[in-house]
């Protein structure tokens, strides 16, 4: 199985207007058109799921119609709890452990946590904070200019406080031994720290997370994009994503997390919902 990820920021500005940003909408549809070229080349089947942006927008029906016109598949908008469960299933697929595990997924518009064993998920939660939304609340995180040490500390403190207010319910979870993390924020940080964008299972501790955050904020956006193994499309929102990850770990009383490259999509593809939906096949071009 191979995977490709393209960030289109479909949820940009939704906290303000409740409508999809026209440029983000068209950018997403154009990306889908490009994917469909590959689908037709290989005669593959296609299925479409949607997460936070379409959960929050009033435009979901119209956007869903536009996607269906391109793909032949009506997007299924999954709930936050479903998103957490699929991320858990993906990250723990094939994992050999008998203990309780947490799986954290920090996205652009929401943050999910699922806790349980390989046999059963005990509890899920979806919280209304993500890397894009926090960056919109604190635009200085995006890298318009490099910040000095005092500016970094003040900004990080304010962003952490805002994150903690939303992530506080994580503190109610019963302790568990291991935390796996999925999503573009931790994939990118793992690649930067390990020097290998394809290495699975990288561990990232509190000191490493905070060092990367401070280093990124000390650079402007163009300087960030030149860093080895960073995903250029994520260089602006990466500090916000890592702040959310770090605050979540603090709430969960966990120092180090392990990055899993098997994520929500892997979990969905292994799910009964996917297997029973019989996604339509697209004829070869």
C-alpha cells in the first residue's frame, strides 16, 4: 500500500465565517482532479471520506456534490469519534502488545485521542483544536518573520494556554503506558529529527518537541522551508501542531510518544465500513 498526502487547507478560516474559503475549496477540488487521473490510469476503486472541515462548514452538501461529480463517490463525513477510532485502528494494526495504548491524531482542524487495547477501544474524544486553527489564532506562529527569544517565549506561552483550555479533558483519561501519534505534524517532526522521512516508530520526547518549536519560531517561513526533511507545505503550521502535541502529552502525563506512519486512512481501509461499502471501480483511461 502506498500513500500520498497533499495539504489543501480546506478548513482555513472556518472559525470566522463558517463557509469554505473559495480558494481552499478550488485547491482541494483541483487536487482531487489530479488524483482521479491516477485512479483512471490504474483502474482503481475509489472511496471518499471527510473530517473536520466538512463537519464544521455549512457548505458540506454543495462541496460533497462537487466531489461526487468528479469521483462518482459521495463523501462520507466521519464524526470525531470515528476519526479517533480509525486512527487507533491504523496505528495499532499489526502491533504486538498486550497493554493499554493511546493514539493521538493532531490534524488541521481537530485533535483526536483513542485509548484501549488491540482488542477493544475503551474511550475516544475529539477536541476542537488543530494546527491550522491555532495558527489562525496566533498568526505570529506562521513565520512571517523570525522571532527573538523573548518573543518566542511569550508566543509559546500564549499558544500553550489557548491549547490547554481546549485539551483539558485529556487530563481525565486513565493513565496508559504507550502513546502513538499519527498525522502530518508528527510525521514531519520525526523526519526532521531522524533525518529519514520514511522511518517508522521514531520516538519524540518533550525536550525534542520544545527544541524544534523554538528553532522553527527563530526562523522565518522561507528559512524553515530550507531545513532538511521538512515538508515545505507544513513549515508554516508545524510550530502550532507541535505545541498542541506537547500540551496534549502534558495533559496525558506522558513524556515521549512514538510516531506511526499507519494512520486514519490505514485504519479506514481495514475497517468493516470500508469493506462493506463496495467502493466503485473507475475504468482505466
